[in-house]
């Protein structure tokens, strides 16, 4: 294992943000559990192939972390509270959608097709905890349609018996003012990568597959995307490399009113992330994202459950914040880093540490990172291992508590009580 690998693995431990939902356990009106598979897993439709070395995969995760940090920073500063638009001056900063979306995909059935062999259409959706709209690419746009490539047919919304566009005259609470076209409610899902999806909002039935209870369904308002742009760097590019293009849209799990969790009125969700396995494969075992009554803060590891306050982001969207008490290296606190360096100020929305499972590696403001890295370098130097600066530094203007630092913990979000519970657990 190379020096860069050792350095990164010491600072970090595991990760979450694109979800694949292959199976669902104990689905009920009050809760359900989704199996999640990392994009670097061979089971994922986003698997990059076996040609990457562990060092190359880590380099890839570093770049994705930098992109994700820019994405979250732009969200915090640019989102307008009443629209889905983003300041175009800010969104010109380059961010790949791979960094925007993250690393897991969800397999979900959409619609109702009683005369078909399969009563729903299977779709793979990127799960983005920083956005709210659930959407998939749809067939049937009137003019100037724009799509990224996908191997499966575009979703035939007009053939689904449960597809019902929202009419502006009905004044549905999720049909925001100014979002109408030909009497139908529209949406615009914009991302700071300059990618966007635009289309019609409609009620539709989603289906998840439970290994215990069979198929379970629920109704939500989702987006039927007729115009997509800017996703080509990541989505729809598989055909150029001889790989299938299976992803068709995004599953928004953010804090906005149109997100899946808010529509289902679920205020708790939990996950227990597993660390990367060592060796040439550098794979990530599957785990579960649990919602509602299925969510748990664990405690099975014998260490008890701890709890800390959560803070809603200043814009009301995006990842939540927490107060970081300090940072330890090999059990020793890093000096000159105190609670006040990371404390969130609710009066002006400054400071704090965003917690985001979609960011692989924890990211810090440069002065804070410099203090931590000095201690890490000194630790390895004492073991006779010198630091190779070839990886470089990220120039972050935001603090993000990444997924790899969350591994081996059962973490429960309560967005109603605004608390985060966590416990050591064999995930």
C-alpha cells in the first residue's frame, strides 16, 4: 500500500451519497429499509471497472470530495429560498456531476402498467442528499427535448394508469408560484455543476421490493424530465467506454418540501456505513438506509448511544450541521483546535460542520486542515514513513464531515427534534 493510501486511510474510514436500492426490508406505511450498494461495487450500474488500482480509486475519491465540497458550498450561498434556481454567477464554477451526486444508486419501480409482464418500470436513480426533487427522464415532450443517454427506453409516463400531472388550477402545495406551462405544474432541478432537469410535476406510484413482504408501494409527487442538460460528464457516457447507461434520474433526499422523506412525512432516518475493504479490490460492502420506524441509533456495539444537536442549513436546504468538539490523532487531541473553531453561530449562519455522507473524505478549512495534517505526518514519521506531498491539498472554504469518518457507527438523524444519535456498531 502506497504512502498516499496510508495517509488517506488514516484520516478517513468509509462513505455514502448515490444509493442502489436492490431490496427493501420491513416496508410499512411508517418505515422502510433500503439496501444500498456503492458505485465502486461490481453490483452497481456505475462500477468503473477493474482497471483502476486502489491508489487510483482513492485519487478518484479525493477529486469527488473536492467537487462535493464546492457543490455544498455553492448550495449554501446560492440557493434562493423560494425558487429552485441557482445564482448563475456562482454556478459557473466547474463541478463534475459525479461529485455532485455521489456514490450510490437506487433501484425503484415507477408507475402502474397492468397489462405488462412487470407491473412497473424499473429505474436506477442517483440518490442525492443535497437536493429535493425525485425525477426520471420521460418520453413525450412536445418540442426540443434534451436527454442524456440511457440504454432503457425513456419512462412512458402516458401509459401508466397512476401518472397524473399536477394542474396549476388545483393549487397543489408542491406546485410553486410561477412554475406553470400549458396549465401543468413544472419544476426546475438545478445543480451547481450547471447540470439541470426540467419537466412536469405529477403524482405517481413508486414500488420497492421487500424480501420479507413482497412489493410495497406509495404515492409521491415526482418530476417527469423532458429537458436534461449538463449531465454528460457522468451520466450517459458509459456507451463511449463500452459500459451500459442504466441511470435515469435522481432520488432527492434533501430537506426541501418535495423530497421523498418530507412527502412521506418521515422525520427519522439512519445508516450504518461499512469501511472499505483492503486489498486490490478496494470494495465497499452493502448496507441499509433505514427510514421512519425502521431507523435505529443502534447501541449494539456495547458503547451506548450518544446524541448531539443538529442544525438546519441557513438556506433550509442541503446537509445538516453539527458542532465539532475537537479532533484527535491516535487518541491525542490536536492542539490549537478548539470547540469555538467549529461552533455553529445560529445568528448569522456561520461556522459549524456540515455532516454529509455524500462526501467521501472529511473536508476542512485550510488553516484547520494544516494543523491536523501536521500531526498525521508526525505520527507516520515516527513510524519511519515519510509523507509524499504529491497528492496536494484541497482549497476548501467549508467544513464537511464525510462518510468515511462515519463508518462503524449507527447514525440516526431526527429532523423533527434536530438531533443526531450515534453508537459504535458492527455494520
